[in-house]
């Protein structure tokens, strides 16, 4: 599904226990058996290559993606510029325009190799018109996404760069955290430019703030991964900013 930049191809695997795991982890978890079975029968698990475009701004969305792992970045182009909208991770939906048949409002590009349960647009639209339980679940997921976007906007307006950075790191732990010898690490590699774009700052400022957090022993760096030894300590620090 979707177009691809580069030579790698999407690999499709047979729907299996993994498909059920992705469904139950994500925004559409807890559905009754008939609805769940319909989604599993109509979808398929795909591995998504880095830089693959899952949606193209201004074009019809070809599928709805429920992410099982990896990271997808959302970007919106306008007035000759590209603006970061956010990142999606495990449990999140990508390509929501597939639900309505509207044109995609932004680009959705795989930032790190990902895996998703892929539901073709025509199939998911037909199913949502006949299944009221799925309609309610989709509406709830979309509302949660809207609230997250509003919270991010509010944070940009009223919180310091350091507080926004801490908030982003803590949110990253919820999405991509995995055990590390010294605590928890963000399995998704974020560049300083990535972090800056997501919190409305500059790469230079983010580099300075990360250095301060490192000297305060609130984070460690392991290759391209950020390691957080004590989540609670970092959260308390963020609350004081």
C-alpha cells in the first residue's frame, strides 16, 4: 500500500496471531468478536520500509494503517514550506482519510521500519457504514487524536522548551519504550532535528537542553537511542519547568 521512495519493497505476511496482537494493542482494541473477525479477515499485516509514503497530501487515502511497531511522521506542505504535524507510533491509526473518502490532509511517511495491520480504504469504509460498534470505536479513536493535537498546541503556547522536550520524551516512552540496562530506552531513533520540529524549537536549542538533561543524569545517550534511567525523576523535573 502507498508509494515508496527508494528501492525497498513492502513485504506482506499472512494474517495471524500477530494481526490480532496489533488490533488488540491499538486504538480499535476491545471490539466484539464479529467486528474483530471482519477486520482481521479484511486486513493484512505488512512490514513497511523506511521512507515509504503511506498517504500523500491531496490524494485519496488508499488504506487505513493500524501501527504495531515503528514510527510514522506526518508532514503538511503549504506556501512552499513543509510543516511537521506529529509522529504516530504503535497503537495509532494512520491514513484516517480512508474512513471518509476525503483527500489526505498531510503526508504520512515511515520514519523507522514499521509494521501495521493494513485495511484497504474501500473495505474499511463499507464495514464502518454497516457496523455501528466499529463506527463508535473509530469516532472515539479520532477524538483521542484530536485531543492529543490540541494538547500539543497548548503545550507549544504555554510551556518552556525544556518542559516540552521532557513531555515529548515521556510520551515517547509510552509509545517506543523498551527495557535497557540503565532503565528504559526509546527504541525509535530521534534526531535532534526531529525533536526540535515536534516541540517547535531549533536543533541547536534542543542539543543544549539534551546536554543539560544528560549532565543532570536524567537521560543517557546510547548510540542514537535516548535512555531514561528514572522516568519519575524526569517527570518531576518537567513539572518544575
